[in-house]
C-alpha cells in the first residue's frame, strides 16, 4: 500500500499535473490531488500526493520539502489520517 503525503503552501496556479511531475523523480506517483473550494472551484493552497511505497515517500519528502514551485516554498510531510487529525483538535 502507498504512503500519502500532505503538500502545503501551493500556489493557486499549481496544477495536479505539475505536482505529479515534481514527485515522479522519487518513484511511482499513485495519485496527485489539489484540494479545491467546493463553491468556487479554486485551489485551497494544499493537496495530497500518494507514492507507491514508504521508501519512495521518504525520498520524496526529503527531495521536495522546501522546494519552490510557482514561486512558493512547499511544505511536504506525511499526511495524517482523518481519525488522527480529528483527535488533535483542541
């Protein structure tokens, strides 16, 4: 099973294709998704990339975190699953 990565600080001009292309050198990209506002369809400035293995995900984080794409320095880390994320709310 793949490992899902959170990609934050995305430019509103970044496309899913350019996101996929950024991560491909680190392994097989299972999916690349930019989260959009349900009403306007505009990017919300973050997305998710799923790599095919933990090893590839580790390499992708090391290689892309802090990288500039479309003028923005990316924040890349392992995505939290929904139950972990909701339990961290204060």
